[in-house]
């Protein structure tokens, strides 16, 4: 380490007298927003293909209840019993069942305004998961939501797909979906999180070619460190010079340790083997103030 003056270069711990610490106000973590796929584009732009109403959903529901006529009724007439081919699974249901929620995509499709593709046997074809559609029909018929199982996420996804908003709201309180919402809300606090995770894996792979152990040093900072001491050398030899990735700053209340734990947990959930990290490595540079920068190390083992 090079020194700019006879008094420079003295190494001290952060807790020693004379260091100047930044004051950080910690705010309460916001309540996670519930997940929704309503604004995403689906394959073949299905929702925009069928959702052509300019009337609010509430107006459609009131008109349907008062007149008994589904939205967009026209010369196309569907039979009272509808044979369905949903992704290769054959179902039979009443037309009234499919029209139960007037603002849903199913009600719009079978309103009489749109022509639905049919297979060679005359079944109306829906290009979605046929096994999951069984639960969609159970909800339309009885208003029931199945117990938590491996189908919960797929049902949540397809309920969004079909515009069944009440079912979506009920599923969001199931443990699997609620947990997913909390995790997504945590990840959303950090800038370019998905990119950082991918780069962490790539760097670890490149550094593991010899011993199959990949170390990745990350400089993560919630707020930019601005020294307050006069003549503090901002170009000193800093610990962050050894970092392969830099993440920050961010406005959310989650700190750097939370970011690293989130990243490690996601990597382990995806099946990677990680060694426990040794905690953050702090810079020891001091000139009337300790450098507040530090790096974290994530170690992925490719066994």
C-alpha cells in the first residue's frame, strides 16, 4: 500500500476512536405486493385477442346479471353443453359455467362474438395445461380452491391467464404463492438482481476450472461511501479492487448482508452447493477516517 503523507497508511479497526461513521436511517420494510401476471403478454397474445371490451368489468357484470345476456352477444350461438379439448384433455361443461365470470377471458371467448378453433372431433380447443384446467372447472362450478400441492403455482398461473381475478386473489394467500411473493419483493429491492445472479454463476464457473471451487468477490453497497475527513485519499489501495462484481447503490431498506443472504439462498434453491462465507472483508485504509467499503465472498462448489 502506498502512502500520501507520513501519517497515512495507519491501519485501525472500525471501532477505534477517531473514525467517522455514516448515519443511516433504517426504514420499515414495505409490505410485498401480491403477484400478478395480468400485464404480461401470453403466447399468441391470447388475452388481447379476446378482451375487446371498452366497458369496465363492473359494468359488464351488472349488465349480465340484469339481462342474462353475456357481453358481446352476437349471431354466433354456442350449444348449452360445451365439449372442450384443453391441451389434449377432453372436458364437458355447461356454457353457463364458462360464462360465470363475465370479465374473464373464458366468458369473452364464449360470449358469441368470437369463433373458437375446434379439433377434428368438434371439441372447442383451448391451448393451455389440460391437467390444471380440471381445477379451473372445479372453481367455476363450486367456487372451491384445491388444497396446497404441486399444482398450486400452475393453477395460479392459469387463473391469471384466464382472467379469474377472484381465484387469483384467493391463491395468493396460499403458502407457496405467498412465499414466492415475499421472495420476489425481496429480490426487487436490489438493482439488476437477475443479471447479478447469472454473472455470479458465470464467474464462479470460470474460476472453478482448476479445483472445481469458484470464489466470487462482490462489492455490494446500499449507499455510496462519501468520506468526510479532509485529505482522505479516495484512490487508495482498497479492498474493493479485488471484487469481480459491483452491486449498488439501492434505495430499499435492505442492507448488504440481506442482499448476500438472498443471493446465496436463491443459488442453493437452484441446486448449487455453497460454502458458508466468512463474512464481509473490510478495507483497513485510514486517514482521519476508516474507509467504510467492504467485499463479500460467495463460494460455489461444483462437485
